[in-house]
C-alpha cells in the first residue's frame, strides 16, 4: 500500500509538486445517488417540484463545483479543466436519482477530486431543490468509477463507468 502523498517524513502536510510530471489527458468519472422517499418519487420523476427545474440547476451547480474544487479541498491543485458534464438517470425500482459526472483536463495531475466534487454538489443541489417535499431524502454512494491518464493509466472501478455517455 502506498504512503500518504501529502505528508512529509515528519508527518507535516504539503501540496505535492507535480511540476516534473508530464502533461497527459486525464478523465475522471464519479457517481452519486439521491434516494427519495417512495411517496414523493412520482413528483421527482415528473419533475413537479415547487422550486422549478432542479436537474438544470443541479447540472450548473455540479459544473461550478468541479471548477472550484481547489478552493474547497485544501491540497488540490487548481487545474485547467477542459470539460465538465453531468448526466442524471432515474432508477424507479430503488427510488433513486443517479448522478454521473465527468471531468477532463490535459495536465500534470488527475481530476478525480473534481469529478467527486461535481456529483456531490449536484446531489446537494437536488436535495436543496426537493427538500420542501420531504426531509428524508438521502445522498449516498458517492464514488469514483473511472479514471484515465497519468502514471496509473486507466482504472475501471465499476463495470459500467459510463464513459461513452460523455
């Protein structure tokens, strides 16, 4: 198991120097799930929400979240993001809205944190837009499902990471 990359030999935090790494195309895909109480799920699917188009609002919020990741996560590098996109998929048998986010850059470090931040902020926005219907809405299963680029190359963490959807 690799050591912590943000700690020196004395245990002090530092920002990793990526200056000597080659710039490569890097892509990361993350997912999050918003679980709704069964009683309100029909309103969610029909997008009959008092605050309006919650999916459009969540998409914009997720994009902004990806762009501001280095301001939110202390040791993340600010990156020249070339693309951010989010997709939403209703899973009626589980009363779930799945959020999938993809972030792309050409750079010296990956965009995993940006993808994870994008889906997290999008999920929080869905909660905010829908909470008037029911406070029991849950945000769950935030995870990285795919990444490529850099030293580790392609890493597939789920069978269907959805990379063809972007």
